[in-house]
C-alpha cells in the first residue's frame, strides 16, 4: 500500500513526461490520417489505433481542450446587438499584458541588515494582518536550512515589496509568502494556500508569540497544521494512512504527528492522528477543501485519491448532472440566455438557471476552483462567478484516453466538449489579446453537487427533485441526442417514458433509411431482440430510449472472457434470425447492440435490405461484410470485420469460429430444457 501511494518522481521522469507530450503533439497530426495516434493509456504512452475520424479528432481550443465527439458542431450565432456588445465592451488585461508569466515567486528573502526581529517589528508597527503558520515557537531564531511560512491579507502585499528582496543574498532569511486569495506569486500550485474563508478566519484569530510574532491561536494552529500535513504534504508528512499503521514515508525534518498530538491534547480533542482520520476531522469542522481542490492537488499526491473515494457518491447510468458557472465577463455582455440556448440545442436538459446574489457569489468565489479565478492561459480573466446553470445530459459519452490524461476526473466527454464549444464561440469574435475563459464547469456529477451546495445551497433540494423526476417532456423543446446524415435523434417522453424520436431528413438517402426502418418495424416487431417501437409517422419513428451505459461495448468491457463469449453467441443468434427471415442488417457493430434486462437488443435498421438467395449464413453480409453493397459509407460492417474498432469480433475478442460454435451450443441448450427437468423426476419415482 505504502509503495503505491508514494510517487517516485525524479528529474529524469519529469523531463521524459514533457518530451512524450511534445512528441505526441508533433506526430499525431500525421498519424491521425492513418487512424493511429501516440496516446496516453493505462498509465503509459503507446502507439495505437484511434476510433475517431481525423476530421473530428483533436480540434483544440484556446486552452488546449480537444473538441470531443461534437460532430463538427458550432455554437449558435450571436445576434448583431450581442455581437456588438461583446466586441465593444472593454476589458482590462492582466498586469504585464499577454501571457507573460510574472517573475515574482512565493519564495522571498528578509535582508540580513533588517533581520527577523526587525522584519516583524516593521509588520507590527504598520498594523499588517499576517500570521506565521508553523514552527514559530523559536522565532526570531531560524535554524539553518529552515524558512518561515507566512500568510498575509491581500491588502498587505504591496507593503511587503518594501521589506523583502526577491533573490537570496548572504545572510538573507528564506520566507514562503502566501496571500488569502492566492494572488500571483503568493499561492500554492496555482491555488490559495487555504480557502479564502479559512485564511481570513485564521488571520482574525492570532496571538502574539514571544512578544514578537503573530501566530494562529491553538485551535487554528491545529486545524491549519493538519490541513497542511494532509493536503499539502500528504505522503511526505510522515503520517500513517490509518490509525495504528506505519508512516507512508519516513521523514526527518519535522514530526507532524507529535506536534498535532500535543495540540489536540491541549485542546481536549480526541483525534485520530492519521491522514484519513485528520481528513474526516477537518471535514467535520468545515476545514476540508472542496472536491475540485482535492482533485487539483491529487496528481502528485496519490494518497488524496483515497480521500476522494469517500466523496464519490453519484454514478447513475444513462444520466449525468452537469453544472456550468458563468463568470463576470459573461454578465457584462448578457451571455446567460445564449449559453442556456446552446445547452438546450445540444441536448442538455436545463434544470435551473440561477443568478447568484452577493453572498452566494462570495461563497462560490472562495471555495470553487480552490478560490483561483485568475486568467489562467488567457490574456483576460473571466472574473468571479456570476450565475449557475444545472443541466442533465441523458446521452453522456465516456472520455477517451486522451481526455482521461488531461482531465482524469472527467466522466462525460460531452460536457467537456460543450464547454469548449461555448468558449470557442465567444473567443472567435473577440481580438486575440481579449480572449477569455467566460464559462467554467464541474468535471463530473460529484463535483456538480458540490458546486451547488457551495454556491446556492437553498436550491439543492429543488434541483435534486427535478433531477429525480427526469425529463418530463416539453411541447416545444426536444433534447437533441445525435445529428446524423439521414436523421436527427431527440429525447422525448411519451406517457412518462423516455423515448428516442428519429426525425428523418427530406432527401433520397433519408427516405431510403426511413423505408428500411419501417420495413423492420413491420417484419420484426415483437422479436425479443428488436427495440420497443412506440409509434411512427410520415417521416419519423418513435422507439424506447436505451441508456448509453448499457451499450454492448461498455457492458462487455467489464465482463470476463466467458461472459463475452456468451454475448457473441447471442449476437450471432440475432444475426441468424435476420438471415432466416431473408434480410441483412448491413450495419452490425457494438454501438448498435444494447444489453437490456438480460437480453441483446439490436437498433438502427436504416440499412436493412433483402439478402441475395443461395448465400450461406457463415458467408452472409452480416457475418463477413461481403456479398452486398455497403450502404451509406458504413464500411462493410459485419461480425468478422477486423478493420473496424467497433466490430463485434474485436470488441468482444471472440473469433468468428468460436462465436458460431457457441451459438450452436446456445441453440442446443435452448431446445433441451424440458428433458433436463423431466429426467430427475423419473429418478425420484424409482
């Protein structure tokens, strides 16, 4: 356990990771034309085939976020007045302009001529709000090799430039300087050292130590030191994972366990001095960071992922709650209706649209994103949070390996894509030096509920009720699930049940597809492997909605080889039934099969056609992809098509011969249940 939770990063491994990322960025544009890519998967980089077509793959936006699975989508256009407002509303650029990084760093130095005692006397005389965070009992003495960790109010930062020097000189004393809101050059890995509400609480409860230094009182000293040990130091704190365990790593500089135990005894608190025990205690005292902050800290601190597991509460198949936060830049330009319309246009069921009041904005600003609402990689900051949109996506797409590498906690590629789409739509019409990040979103449903509880706790119950009711239908609004060449699919409700409405276009290929679907409905209705067709019209078909989580490729990924062999046999049995009826489906792949209530369901009959007579089942089109024209550029999709990443034989990892043999065994077992039951009865009579 200890070895797994302590990362072993060296100078070489860090440089190697950067070189691999750069290599992928250089070679992938050429490789993608061959449907290959250099990608990060299962903890290592490798060359492998990619499923997405090159024209849809890795079209990146201003922040480097790929546009996953949006089918060449474009945001809704702005009207002339809104476009003029966006372009003409001035916005101050960050100090220094462009994307040039500040030369300031959190490490500063007290000059030798001023000294530690003189430094703190200057702070106290000026009435500066500050606190020495830890190891302050011996100040003004500072041991060799040690530094002083200091927290300051934001307002004090300009004054500090008069006292500190930026570079080390002979006799200078090292200091790490942090501000309450995590201003540039005074933050921790891009985040405020503590959440702003906690930092201000700490500064409001300080005591004088040795008549010289302001430090947290005993209670805040324990809480802030525990916060630092668990979330900043993690495995380097020398604390065990659980009570009674061995330390994850032996450290020699500071004994966090002894100091925390002594402080707890002085306070009369019974605390389990371990990483998990302290995390639970801090959560009870409302001193634990929000989920997204923990996630930002976890890549270099694997042990924090165990703490995250305690908060991973939401996993509903076929539905993902998404929360989008609009920032002040969008408020000034009136973009809330445009963002909401885009979400609805791309199939998100909007549950609430809420403009935050002043208290809610303060809470969201302080706790979401770790309190860091700076400009990031953009020339202009999007500002503080201003409004919250909660929406359900009923067709979530799992992330691919590249998205998992860039955003390991993202669960729905569509929510990442729509956020990137909104940002791109805005930044497309503003000058390059005015581009910004006006929209933020939660990575997954766990984070989404956290955002709601932080930003608008009074609305959580209402949102939860609306989410549990699902999408109740709307006479005007249909939730778009997919736009194809021949039909557009929408989520609608009929008699309180979710259904897919396939609305066919008005061109020859679409009419052929509609006629094929109608033929399948006429010939195969009632078969155990057909979808539940609900209704039909002159250019539309309504059928039951099946969640994407129950699609065959996603179900099979979690199955043992024996179970996948059984699925292959069942799929071949479906193909044989279609063959025996004199037809061929002609688009057989895993994304058209669903595993529903213990049986396979085959959808999408737009390519159905009569098969030629005299063809053996084993060589028919649905098995080999040969012997008939390939319709609508579907790519000769049959069971044994090994060129496609979606073929049954590749995804299920069951060769055609094994699947045919298993299907014959399935047919025999289905034909003999009566004999198997009657035989024991005869023996019982004897």
